[in-house]
C-alpha cells in the first residue's frame, strides 16, 4: 500500500462549525505533515508530526488543532475558521528524516475546504 | 531566509523536450525535490537530488549544481498528460522535515 488517503474530499463549513479532516497511511512512515495550498500557490507547511509527537508548528492559528492518534492516522480539527482559510489541505507522510534517499513525501489527494 | 525561483509558465509542443529551471538560496541544503501537480490533485514525487549531477528516470531527468544553487527538470518526448505544474522544493537541513516549495511552473503541452 503506497497511498495516503484523506477524508472528506470536499468540506463546506460555516464559521461557527467544528469539523475534522482525516488522513491515513499504511506505509510505515513515522513522519506526517499537514500543508495548506491556496489556488495557484505552492503548498505551505502547517504541522509536522514525528513518531506521533508534534515536531513543527509553523505559527498556525489555534483554530487549527492537529492530532496524531497513532502512527497511521493524522487528524486536523477545525473550529471557528475564517473564509480566508478556504484552501486545499494536503496531508503527506515520509520515512523519518535522515540522509537516506527514500525521504520523499507522499501526498494524499487533499480535502478542498470552503468556509462560508 | 529561503528563496526558490522558477518560471511561472512555459509552453512546449508534444514530442519535444522542455527544461524547467529552479534556482535557490536557502539557509541550509540537504536535497532538492521535483514534484508534479495536476490541477486539483496532490503533488506526486518525480525526483530527488542531493549530490551534483544528473539523475535520470525514464522520460524525466533532474540536474543539480549545489555551488550554483541551481537545478533543472528535463522532460523528454512530451505528452499531453505532462501538462501540469512542476514544483521545485528544497529540504533545508539534515534533521529537517521542512520542504520549502517554489511557486511552481505551469507547463502547457500543445499539439
């Protein structure tokens, strides 16, 4: 299984809603990532988990709350979002950092989020 | 700081060869990645260079010169399905998970 899966594929939510994005991989990767991508822009890193612990938080607002329940799952909890948070949210995974060659990040298909 | 530059758009003809350049100035360097992204889809990994030189993978090749802060992606025998954005990304440190992406080059392949 060389796939990263994400659900839902599309999500529309109001500014007062609470929702969660889910990501799953079964490649044995111990690093997992959340990226945000606006139209015609490159992906921007939000969070990195390494061995189920938060390793990097790129100064993301607290209305985004990541969670890594186990080595295969990564969630992103959303609360009180703003319309400007509308974007494609990409999950990725990779082997743990190191000097090896198999350190590419594998991306999921993304969740397209619209905040009304 | 991190700065990665690539052309915004390129157009090439089916069957031809196209070279997409990427220059970078980063605070550290531990490898350069090329990703392909079709509109509305996730990026997919194409290549990784950490040492100087050319890496070839089928119709795709990637070159790196660390002293010049320069890489290119070479696509041969272009096909219509190669129309996509091509993202150059730099990993800035040995222990770093962080990939800094360039803005991407939108390639249009025309008949």
